[in-house]
C-alpha cells in the first residue's frame, strides 16, 4: 500500500485530509498532511515533513502539493527521492479521492490515476435550473413534464 502525503499552505492540507477521511475513514494511516505556516522557515517545515514521512512507515509515498514553485512545493521537492516517493503539484479533492481509491497500485500507476482524477474533476457545469428553461404552452395537456 502507498501513502499519500499532502503538503500545502495552511489550512489547506489538513482540510483536504479531513475531506478524504470523511469519504475513506479506513485511510487514516495512509494519508498525512502538513500545513505549511506562513511564518515558519522552510527548513523547519522540511524537518517536520521528514519526521511525518518516517512516521507513515509505508514503502512508497505519493507527495502532493498545492502550487508549483511555492514554499510547500519547494519543501516537498527536497523531501522526495524519485524512487520511493514522487511529487505532483496542483492538488485538488478529486485527485485525492481517486488516489486514495487506488492506493494499493504501484506508485507510477498511482501518479497516473491522480493526474486523471485531477483533470477529470475540473468540469464547467451548465446552468440547467428550471427557471432558465422554456415554459410549456398553457394548452399543453401533458402534466408529466417533470418525468423526463
């Protein structure tokens, strides 16, 4: 089983972990989160991340960060080794839900699942509320219009 380690600006990492555990309460040991605080030096965040990664005690870990080039991502880049831990940025909830669902697959397969989950989770939703739809003529006798 792979671990998932979320590193993001506070309070995003912890909030995302809570959302994931709401859906997958059995994943408590597999999902960790580090909220990078604004006034904490990056070296301190890195030391905390290393300690958390060791505590997970899993053979491989997918590390996800919020924004490429920002402090959480920079910390994560120094944390990963490219073999037993790999990094993806742009974390979102659909990515995490997909990742946790497939955490038993290989790390490379998990990365692919995460990327697909992230991109498929971003959808433009059309406005389809009834108030925006054309009204039926008053002489229309079909009163089952709600059963489309």
